[in-house]
C-alpha cells in the first residue's frame, strides 16, 4: 500500500484522492443548492485549506467570490495553543453570506477565533465548511455546517495539510502511524 516518511514519522494511506474528489464535489453541490442567488463569499483559511477551497470553488455551479485569510496554530504535530493571524481579512463582509473553508478542525480554536472576528463585521450569515473534522478533540463547541470526513484524533497530512510545511502536495491523505 505504500508509506511516506516526513520528519522521521511514517504515514499510511488514509483517504485516497478519488474519495476526496468525490466528497469535495458533493460539498460544492450542497453549497450551490444552499446559496443560489446569494453570491456567497468563500473565505479560504490559508495555508492548509488552499487545495480543498480551490477544488470546491471550481465545482460551484453558482456565482460566488473567494478571498483568503491566514492563521497559524500548529507547530510540528501539535497545536501550539495560540492562534496567530498572519494575513488579515481585508474584505468588506458586511451583509455578505460568508462560508469559511477550513482544511481541518481539531481543537476548534482556530475556527472559533475566526468566526468570532467575522461576526463582529456583521455578515448576513456565516457557515463553516471543513474537509476534515476531529470531534474527539473539538473542545470549542463548533459544529461545522459542511463536513468532508469525520476522523479520529490522529495526525494527518496531504491534500493541503502539512507537517512543518511538507506533505501539502500529496494527492491522497495520509495518517501518522501509531508509535508502539
Ligand atoms: P485547531 O485550532 O486545533 O482546530 O487546529 C486547526 C488547524 O491546525 C488546522 O487549520 C490545521 O492547519 C492544523 N491541524 C490540525 N490538525 C492537523 C493534522 O492532523 N495535520 C495537519 N495540520 C493539522
Ligand atoms: Mg489550517
């Protein structure tokens, strides 16, 4: 089945590219149904969500806009505990229908902070689409509106997700092997 190794950690194949693409098209279709004539503003959370946001956006069948913000909370394979805003959201989102697109929700800290700051700017509505969701870790009472895959609380890479910057260009999603 193959393995990849980054930073001395072995990763096994977890979600193949075909399954990712199928699910991404389903989410794009659901968002297209829900936002017809609303011209939603998709906010891609960089860096990790670029692949998902791009593929999802290209599969929307409605008029929509996309913009970007950049947050960082992870160092290596663990949450650093603080969330830094590295690229501020500069768009005027007042009265807009906003869909925040994340690669993964782990503790929920990143998305909670972003949603709180977005709400202060008085959008018409805010929803969250995440490719991956780790409900066992989520401590911030966050239930995403669109979820690609619900997964156990293991460290994963690929399709935008990284380990210290590497692994983002893997087409499949890979999971770190348990250490025994
Ligand atoms: P949270 O604030 O704990 O929910 O962390 C969310 C952010 O941490 C995501 O946007 C990812 O960038 C990163 N992250 C969380 N889990 C993983 C993982 O398993 N692999 C790679 N990055 C992760
Ligand atoms: Mg991220």
